[in-house]
C-alpha cells in the first residue's frame, strides 16, 4: 500500500490513474548475480522476476535483461533491446526502462542508458540522476547549492592533511568516515579517535583509492527515515531503527523498518530534494529534528535505486 497525498491507494490504482490510453510496456535492466555482493543478490533475478510478475497482474508487458549481456539495435525506425539469448523487445513511445543495475561501474553500461535517453526513451532513473546520487560528495554539493540542510561534510583528498580536514568539521569525535562511492551502508565507518581515523583512512586508500573519502559530522540517532518518491509524489515513508550493535540503519545491515508519518515540513524538504535531484524514483534519507513541525530534518543521502 502507498500513501499518496495522505490517501491510501493501491499501486494498481495509482498506475491506472497515471496510465495513458495504451498500456505501459517496461524493461528491467539488472546485474548478473555473480557481479554483486551477497547482500544485493535479491535485487538481481528475484527482483526482475517480481517486477515482471506484478506487471503481468497489472496487464503490462515486461522484459528483463542483464546489463552485462544486453544490447540495442535499430531497424526500420524501431528500437529494440536484446538479452543474451537474442530475444528482443521493441521499445516504443510507451515503454519505460527501469535501471536496476550498477550502471556507473563501466562506461559501456553508462552509455547503454545514454543511448536510450538520446533516443527519447523514458529511463528511470537516467544517468544524470545516477551520476549525482552515486557520488556522495556530488550529492552533498548539489543539495548544498539549493540550501538543503545536511550534516557538515568535507572531502578527504590528502591523508597528510587529515588533521586539518578534521578541524574543518569541528575537530571533535566521533565523526563519520565514508567512501564517496558505496551503497547499503557499505563503506561507512564511525570513527572514535584520531588513531582510528588515520588507520581507517589509510586502509581505505590502500584497498580502493578510486572510491574516494569524505568526513562527515556525526549526529547521534536511534533511527533515520527513508522516504519513497515517484514522479514528484511522496509514496510513503519508513522508520529504520539502528541495526543491532551498529550505528547504521540500512535494511542491508539488518534494520527492521516501520511505517512512519511525515510532517508537512518534512514533506516540503523531500519535495525540495526531489526538485534538486530531478529523479523519477528516488529514496530520500532523513534524520528528523526534535521539533519536527518547525525545524527541518537533515538530509543524509539520496538513493537513485531505492
């Protein structure tokens, strides 16, 4: 069930209200399970199959293909997407392509989606959105530009200047050290002292310097909020308590979500974030304030594949 403008409706009813005269067609592009971690395998074949099954219940025609294997062809002015077995699916003006793959990992994967976008295909979400959300510091800069409240964050670009960088966010502990690239809470560390900060930064730099790092103000919480937005509408929100023995609230880390009702101010902030990012289907992560009616929440992160 989804919460749209505070009225409870079914997904089927919502899609029916938005539907054109001809039924939607859709394509799900996802990763080979062998190319993701164990915590993401449910988001490969099982997710694609669920989307196809639910689409069928709604009377929609769907197609799935792995990003590692798919390709695009054009013939007689028509656009087709193929899977490994060379089954093909026509992408017409009423087709939506759902990008559920790690599309930023390789230029060829990025260009697959760019080609679709250039040809006028509705891609959810397009690479412009993924490029912002994939890079946590890019997200921070984008939201900062639009005066959206966030935990104070600085880029770590020189380990020899780590102490000076730490001073930029107040010089206190604990702080949060994050890899710029990473999802599901992976690459997020709570740092308790200067020795741990240096050793953790050195390890991350040694194992994956290309992922980059940032330091972020630590805000003690018991939970955060994930808000689901589709086409500018708030579909609903869930409270994510901290996972047992952890300071992260990601479901991937074991958090058990609960339903949550947003205040008008929190909804306004989410709409502002959505406008800033430009996504068609995003997850907005918030830390709510004590005075939720008057003080805006912190925006933690934007997920372009929630």
